[in-house]
């Protein structure tokens, strides 16, 4: 049994939550620029997240929920998670993105993971406050992966991390097996394997004996 941890935005999903939210405030281009700078390790993730959240101050909660409802899993992601679950592995999402978007996407995909570690956008009087809360603002994904592994009594050698951006580097560097999903250039050196689709990721897991091939 292993612990398989996925990043969300850019990995399990090709939707960018903050951009979808930003479209409702007319700041999507600014959001995308800040996200790209963070993923390329030009600014800290915490700084980028706070900048993006501040642009959303005043957005109505109903409009935010509309944006969360547009977040989708990549083709094949739900099936792959289901296979990992059926095989008996622990599955987790570790994301600096927002809980409601992750929840809505998993629900729409008809799949569950064992653990979600994410941030949230507080609401007051029916509108986003412009703040952001959660364990993955200043906290890093390596700490959360190590914490989950300890709670589940899984050795770090038996952990798998899948991610694409600079904020995934900490967990990719400490995991027993690290997979870059169409990773940024700064992330590639930390990856044992690089893939560009969920289908290919499934085959990698089969090759590593994390999963059985469908015809076996």
C-alpha cells in the first residue's frame, strides 16, 4: 500500500481556479500572470496566492460558486484515482488551490480521494473578503506529505507525488517516487518520470507495479 499525492491545478485539473474566479471580477489576465510567475518560481507561492486573493475582494459568494462549478478533472483523472483507490492505496490532493473547487470537481467526476489538503477563500456578508486561509499558504507540500505518511504509517519510500509547478517541488523532492505532469522547466530536475496525460501516468503506475494492467 502506498500514499499517492496529487497536485490539483495543472495536474489533476487543467482548470485554473483563480482565473475562473478572476473572470467574474474582470481580473483574469492579472490572475494568470501572477500564477505563471509563481509556477516558474519567480515569486513565492505565498506572495502570489495573497496577491490573487486580494483581487477577488468583494466577489459575491454565488458568483464564486459558479466559478467553482466550472472546475473539471482532466480526462482520465477520475478513472485513475478510482483504480488507485480500488487497489488499496491512499489517495490525496495537496493543493494551494481552494477546497470548494476541488470538492466540486471530484463530485462532478464521481470520485473521492482519502485526503484533501487545501486552502479556502473566506466569505463575509455574502462576499469574498480578499483574504486566503489554509495550511498551504506558508506551509509546504513536503510537510503535508510527511504528516500524512506518518498518520497513515506509510514509509516515505512508499509515497508518490505528482505535480507540475514550483510549489510542488518540496513534495517531489521528498517523495519515494516523483512524477512531473507536463512540469515547468524548474521542476523537471526533481522528477523521476515526466508524463503529459493521465493515460501515460496510469501506464507508469502499472510499470512501477502500483496498478495492474487492465488486461491482466
